[in-house]
């Protein structure tokens, strides 16, 4: 009897323990070695594109556009009053001195005073003309197309860099592969208002007569040439917020880049003259390249 009671008591105590455990907060389960984990994020590796400081030539240029025109023009008026009976030439016609350009009804011809080309024709057959102080111009001729000019417009920020005698090159749409040359003949430094462009005239030799009046020209003027100076790519420059401060990142050996203040001279937009701050042979940063970091060793791919 006593043994049966002991067994019952043990059974009850075991049931109570099971109930108590069922109501208790479950303990956290430790992750096994097979549980997926997220590897740490590594920043990408960075390498630098560099170039050495060398000695070379830097040209400061001013880019503008304009139109070709003859250096000299001649206006032709009517020799008398009357009605125009005939017109013998058109715009673009080449004429000789003494050639009849038109004829009045009284059979009086309008003659060319020079060898040249017709730039403008202001009359038509049947039109009446009157000789007087305000007699209209009938024709405008270019007297010599072997000597031409370009009338170009230059922005206010660039005009101060220009001077008479500077060398220039230009291209025209009619000969896209050809490069022609000219010389700055006149610089108009007067301003007609804030932001207004300035007129610059270039003399152009046109011996083969390939160029014609009215053609648009894209002009590049050499506003300064410095030879034997230290040069760097323009991509190496970094401009600070403080006015007049320019820096480059210099690399010594395999070390990290160091920011260095430099003083610059003229530039053509591609390379820049370095006046002070670096020496010939110094390597400067022109760009950076990011390389993806490799996966962490032992990292497991998540199971789905």
C-alpha cells in the first residue's frame, strides 16, 4: 500500500513539472553551424589614374565665329536717270572692269569700275532710277577676293586676351576637312552694354579663291603660347571654394594621394600650365576607378 502511494505521488509531481514547463517562457534555441548568415559589407577597392607632370607647349585660345567678307567693296550707281531696260549679271557673277552690268532705256550702259564679284544687286528690269544726291546703289562689288576678312563676335570675357597680329585658324562648311589661316587685324574693345559681344576683324589670304563672301567661319585665335613650361591635364585640377585656390592630388611612390596647392598659367582647355606647386616628374591623379570587393571567406549563400 505504501509503495502504491509513493508511485502516485511521483506521477503527480511529474505532471506538475510538465505543466509548469508548458507555461514557462521558451528558451532561445542556439543556431547551428548550418544556419545562414549575412556576410559583412566591404567597401570597394579604389585605384587611381595618374599622369606625370611634363614640360611642353600650352596655347591659350579664344574660340568664336563670324562671316567672310571682302576687304574692299565698291558701290555702283546709275550714270543717269531713266528706266532699267536690262540687267546682265546676278549676285555671285564675276565681272571685269568696263563690263556692262545693266542698260538704261536710252541705251546707256551701267559699267563695272573694277574686276570683282557681284555681292548685291538692287535693281530689276523696268525699275526707274533718278540721279541725284540720294541716288540708289544699283550694284555692290567686291574688288579683290584674294584679300578677304572675317568679321567675328567675341564675348566680353575673352576680348581682353586678344591683340592685333595674333595667329588664327578657321574652318568653313564648304571645306570641312581644310584648315585656313588668318591674322587678327582689329579688336574693338568698346562695349555697347553688359554682356554685349565685341567685334574682331581678321585678315585672310584667299589666293586660290576657294573662299566666298558670306560663308560662316568657325575661328580659333591663339591668344598666347608658352613653350617649355610644366603642363598637366586639365582633369587633374581641383578648384577650391576660396577664390584663386587650385589644387592637385599628388602621389609619391605607392602612397596615398596628397592634396597640393598649385598656381596655374594659361590653358587651352585640355592641358594647363603649372607655374608653381609641383615639379617635373611628379605624378598627379586624373581620375579614380572602383573595383568590386571580393566576397568574405567562408560566407554561405542564403537558402530559400
